[in-house]
């Protein structure tokens, strides 16, 4: 398990921490194994001697009280649970204990490297994109709680360091979600951690993680909820392509399309994702959509008839294509789940045929001879 703490690169205070295995913090926490190190300190696996349980312990020369209070107020199913805050006056450090995320939890970076990336290289790209969209919806649901109400002046926060290493995914939860109703499953499969950079709406925010942080962070400007939207957009891009967009690639939507086309063969999918990723990564914070707007867009993608039809055509069983008649017959089984259809009839089959024809006219499907098929 990797706990990322890279909030203040090359911060001198973090270099002064020199804890060793079996050291004790505040006469309560016995250090077992270092899990991560960064600008604000270190995270260790430790044993809480009082409660006789293993926890993750974040240690810093900075006062972690503010971060602790923020995390304590957030829902435990979407954020790492915080147990206790302590100060060790002798060592002049502060620390807080939190849940130790073990199997089935892994960082989103680990999940991407081990599971997700393979879907973009072996003709299962639609399944991979659906997973990315599902993960995005869960991240956005969680971050919307931190962002607060849209027009409120209080209790609106910016995380400031969203990236795959600061996000954790439940392997059992995501498998269950894909076997049920995808985004309609309201149980959380993602947890957000590391609020060391968190700022209230309008506070100056400097620092973050290169390539993931929004332009306003590099200039030391005010923080906004939309600052996190930029980082989430870059995170989703990294899940698809392996890396976030470079600033030069964000200058025009055609550059975004060109990059995504290297990993996604179907132009319809490229256009759909390019549109929302471009909006999420606009230079100006006020031009970016809020979390709920992105959720609505993403949910509509998973619920769209055309995605269902395209998913049918991308099935390896139909890679050679289907005639219009065969397509309507096979696609009926896919759409029946959406519309609760029980019986085939001429009206329903004709509706499907019209959808297939329309998708061909809009360059979503190919027509070779008498057979329609998906782009290879």
C-alpha cells in the first residue's frame, strides 16, 4: 500500500524526520513500517498500544489539527477514517491515526497499472472506458461533499492534490458494481485521502503535483472547487492514456482528440470523452463544470442507448459484423435490460434498426457490404 504525501516538494522540515522501526510517538503509537514520505512528513504503519490495533499514522512537524478536523467531518465511506490526533511535545511533532487500508483496497494508481490499462490494448476499450466513467462518478460524488453547496460561502473546500496515488479503490466493490447497474449502485467504491493541501474556498493555494494541479495552483491564486475538477480530469486522462495531458495538449480540443485516438479506436467514444475532458481542464476555473454537472454527463453516457448498441457490436462474437436484421435481434437482448422489454415485436425491432442506421450515418459504426460493425 502506498500513501502519497508529495504536497511540498523539497520541504526542509520533512527531511528532518528520522524515525525508525519500534520508535514510539506520544507514548502510544509504536512504529512498524514506513509507508510513505513527502513534503509534510511521513506515514507509518503503527500499532496503537492503547487499543491494540494496527493503524496508519501520519507524522509531521507541521500542526495537523486542521487536516484532522476536516477529515473527521467527512463521510467515512468516501474518505479515509481518522481515529485520533496527538501532539508529542518532546519530539515537537503532531500526528493523527487513521484506518490502514489493506486488501481489497489499493491505490487507483496500482489498480490502473494492474487491471485497467490492459483494456485499452486488447479490443476491450469500451469496457475500460465504462470502468473509467464509473470510477469518475465515484470520485466526483465524494469530492462534491468536500466542495459543499454551490452558492454557500462556508464549508466549501478544495482538496488541492487529487491524483491516482491519493485515491483508493475497493476491488470487490468495483467488481460488484460492474455486475449490477454500473453507476446506479450508490455504494462507494472510492476513498479519498491526504488533505494536507486542503484550502477553504478563496484561500491562496500553492503547490500540488506536477501535471495534475490546475493552472491557478502554479500561480499561487485563490482555490476553488473547480481546481479539483481540473485534477480529476487529468486523473481520468491518466487512466486512459497512462499520463495526464501536457499543458500544450490542452490548448485545443483537436489535440485532445488526437491523443485519445491513440488509445481508443472508435471516434464516437473519442468525441464523447474529449468533450468532457476539455471542459474539465479549461484554463479558467469559472469555465469548468462543477462535480454534479460532470456526474450528470458521465451517468448519461452509461445510460445511453448508443453505448449499449456499440457494446453489442464490440462483442468479439460479432467482430465480423451483423446484418441489420441480425443486429436488431441481438441488440434487443442488450436494450431489454434498459427498457424492461420482455417480448420482441416489430415496432421494437424497427426502432433498433433505425438507431443502427443513424449510428452509421454519424460515423459511430461502419457498413461493409450488408454488415454493420464497430471500428476495429
